[in-house]
C-alpha cells in the first residue's frame, strides 16, 4: 500500500487561538477514514489545512507521489443549491469540477462532456443530467455534488459532514455509494461526520480528534485499545465496535 500524504506535528491556529496541536498521521492509498470528535475539536480545520485554505502554524503537510492539492476532490458541508431558479443543469454543474485543471480560456470540450456523463452514470445519476439542479431533492443534489468532486478523478476525496441534511434512508444510500467508490474503484476517502454510528458502520479506519489526535487506526486496534476505553468509556467504545462488525464492511 502506498502513502498519499503525510502530516507531521501539525498545529493549527486562528490568530492566537490554537484549534489543533501536534497532529501526525499518514494516509495510505485505498484508505477510507472516518474523522470524528466533539464540536470544536479541529475536524473541519484539519480539512481546511489539507486543502491549503488554512496554513499550518507549525508542522508539515506533505503530499506524496501523484497526490497533490489540485487532485483532491472536496465536498463541503453546505454544497446543495436550494434555489429552484438556479439556471445550471446537473451536467453543467458536474463539469465545473474540471475548471481548476484548465488553462485560460476555460472552455469545456467534448471530452469534458464525456467525463461528466461517465461519472454521473457511475454514481447512478445519469437520468438527472439535463435537469436543473435547483429542482432536485437534497439527496439527488448531494449525489450531483459528489459527481462534481469526482469528475477530475482525484487521488483523494475529502467530505465534510456530507449527510447532515439528509434523511436516514438517503443518508445510508449515500454512505453505501461512498463505500462502493472505495472498495470497487479504489478511491481514497477522508470523511468528517458527527454521525459516529455510520462512521463505525462503513469506514475502514477511525481518526478521533479533540484539539489533538486522540486515536488513529483500524477498528480492530480501536476495539482492543485500553487507552480508548479509558477515553470513550466502555459503552461508547462497544457501540463503535458493534457498528463496525455488524455493518457493511
């Protein structure tokens, strides 16, 4: 397994306010990492640093081999479009995911159109191609925004609370889609979620933050960790482990 990125002794601040301290980890190709932690624990700040939006106060973020910041697909917390008058079609929105890699003049090509068609088909959204984005349901819009993040064939997919506005059935379908992308297509995924149960059910590794790195490893390592029992308590730790062992993995 090859490393995609390495984080070493990372500390993040907003002004003088420290939000994350001394974090080190390595993301391997094919990882599916669930990132959890209490409010204010530094989860979103970590993602912003990986995306180059928040410079480290100290420490290092190093992308390895083909993994570069421009090859990261990103799905933010509030990616959906609720305005029914928003004029763009699904396919047009998906193709905007290719703009960052284009030089001026940024003109879409037939190849871009074919790539958008292919990723929509892969995500089960081909029938939405010509529909206006503002007329879609929340679950459909989230699938379209995932297609936009995936159309450039990124080496790493980063998602920040992607299911927070979805009902439970659509949420589970979205998680299952992500799992297919990881296991069948080999997409490396880092996903922040407050939904600890779903993280335990679908992801391969757990990263738990609380202004620092409390735990990072596989679920077998988590379930056997006395230190994690002391931190989480027996009941919460058991819930994580039960969800994972009885989930989709």
